[in-house]
């Protein structure tokens, strides 16, 4: 195994363990059992007339491990075997410790980089943050400090660890200074925003404006369910639920089981992640409350790309640098099924954008679980496969006649594939739709607001009929409006003509 550079000082310990293994094994072959006779050989005859030189040599017999048993020394062999087994277990434990430390240090370093960029913007005035966002930064710094303390318990002398501690302490001090020097500005802004939201919501409650263009978006309000199998005709402006996160990630909710929970998967490494956090409610998530559960994915099955979803109590994701997909049971926190999309293009060649690593984008809609990808046999089209959520077997596959890499992002709604025209443009639209029920492909032109510049992931939730987006470190949600069905004509009575006067007590 190749270890990261900052674990080089541990290589001496590895070498010592391996040497001990060889020493124990070699004892079995270099020790001669007592009581064995020397083997002697004579060459020539000292009494020969020619007076040739006569030589005599003696050497012990070849000793093997089996001789210990035959000559009454099995206990030494058993002791050597026990020692070898013990050292082997220690070697395995050390290997797992190295892997965990590598992951922890990578996560802490990535989190610190994101926080550093944000704080630099705050200090130079280019970024304005709210009190809630400042509290979120403080919580993230606190979490990073705890993570770093675990690393320092076993690797405090490593230069990279010492440098990370120094940077973390410096940024913690910067946050304290920011709260002291600019508290009024931040709190006044937050109060104005909260007051305005409250006034608008109150106004909307008494004077509803349920038109497509001017309706005030209220996330997770109790709107009546729409017919999502009709066309999307409007996408609301994004509502920012939370910000200051990693550039790449995903957030989503399970439409079936524990649907009020929020799942949060920031990618500390741009290409993969080992963890997913769960929050009790969107209010906790928005208020930067501590997560209620953290799921650590198997180290040999990390998730690649933000195209992960939760469905009926399981987490589904694409495995890093493979064609494998995983079903991870959130209840017992184990992998319960794996599948493979054998013809999918991988290694970031089938992504929506170069840096998203979204080769296999998993999606959920009213019909179940889907995989959106590109086939190695035809990279000019976009593939959609409906999957069995239990076994991950492919049930059926459709082909949309446009390349996935030209789409900004895609999502499934009622068996329809919707795709954005761009992942970063301010004038992005929901541009394409492909219907699996009829194999029809149409062009749409529904404006879509990408407010923060890079839509890294976008998922539809069939329970609340909303889009969950990860826009350049900001977790946003969109409300959708579907084309309403044609109004039905009033039913005509089959018993009375329309102009017949009906008695009052029968009306």
C-alpha cells in the first residue's frame, strides 16, 4: 500500500514489524535439535602408497520445522506461530489507523480551505454574511478542532498536522475579532431580512397570490399536490437554506421513510466522500444545529460525485472510480446490496461538468430509483435506467437523443428526464425533456435561476415536489409549478333541462 507523505515517519515501525516476522520464522530453521549425530564423510585413504591427502568433514543434518515436532519441541513452534499471528493483527490495526488518519486529515484540510476562502471574503468586504452563517462557521471550526485533536493523539509531531493546528487557531481568532469589530452591521442586516420575510409571509397569508409569476415562495408549506406528470411550466427563485459549505456536495430527503430528516453530504475531496450527516429537521439544518447521525461509508467503497439519493431508508450512491453502485442501509449502517452498470462511462468522462465527477447520477421520482449516465457504446446520447431499489438490478433502459455532457444537470420527474441548458449561466433554462412513457423528446424554455454560479447537484423529491440544489457551496430549494389539467366542463343533468326551475329545497 502507498501511504501519504505525512505518514513517512511511521515507515520505521512497519519495517520493525516485518523484521520481527522474519526473525520468528527463521528461528525454526537455524536451531539444531540436541542429541542428533554428526554426519561424517571421508575422502581418500591415509594408508595409500601414493600418500594422497586425506580429508574428513562433519556437518549437521538439515533441520526443518517438522523436526521440532519429531524431536519433542512443538511448544517452541506453537509459540512462534502465536507471535506471528499477534504481530499480523497489530499490522492490520496499524494499517487501518493509517487509513483513518489519512481520511480525517484530508477532511480537516479541505474544510479549513473552504472556511479560509469565505473568511477572506468577509474580511475584505466582498462577502456579507448573516449571524446564522457566522454561527455555522464557528460550529465547523469547532468540529474541525475535535477532529484534529484525534489526529494529534497519534501524530502530533507530523509537520502537516502542526501546520493545520496553527491555521485552525488563527481562523478561530479571526472569527472572534469579526464578532467584536462588526457585530452591529451583521445583526442589523439579519434583523432587517427577518423582518422583511415575516411581513411578506403575513401579507401572502392574507392576500394570497397564487399566480405563476408573483407568488411568494414558502418552502415546505402545505400546498396541494400537483399533477407532476404534466410539463413543468415554472421554477421559482432559489430559497437559500444554508450556505458557506464545500463547493461540491449534495443534500436531499427521503420521500418515503423519515421524510422530515435532512441528509447532507459535503465533498471535502472534490471527487469523493466517506461521510453523510443527517439532521432531525430542515430547521435544525438551516440553524446550523449539530447533526443527529453521521454515517461513515466503507473505506473501500467511497462515494464518487454528488449524485446520491435516499430512498425508503437506504442511501444509494456511485462508488469511486468504478461502475458499481451501492445500497447502504441507514438503519443498520451497512452495505446491503451492490450493483453494476457495466457499460457506463466513468473516470469523470460522463459527467455534466468536468469537476463534478457525476458519471452515474442517481435520481428518485414517483416511479422509483433511476440512474442517469452515458454508455461506452454511444457517448452521444444520455441513458436512463430504472433500477430495482432492493437488488439494484436494471429493470429497463431508455435512450435520450442528446449528450449528457452538454447538459448543466438533469433530474427525473414522473418518468421524465428534465435537463438544464447550463450549470453556471445566469440565463439558464430547463431546456430539454424526454418522456420514457412515449419515447418523445421535446425542447422547453423554462427560466432557471442559478444564483451562486455553479449548480453541482440537483435532485427532485416526489413527496414535496421540490428541487434540492447544491449551488457552489449553498444548499438551495426550488418550488415547481406544473401545467394544470384542462378544466372540466360543468356536468349537465340527464334528468332536467338546464333552464328548468329547481325547487329551493333541492338546490
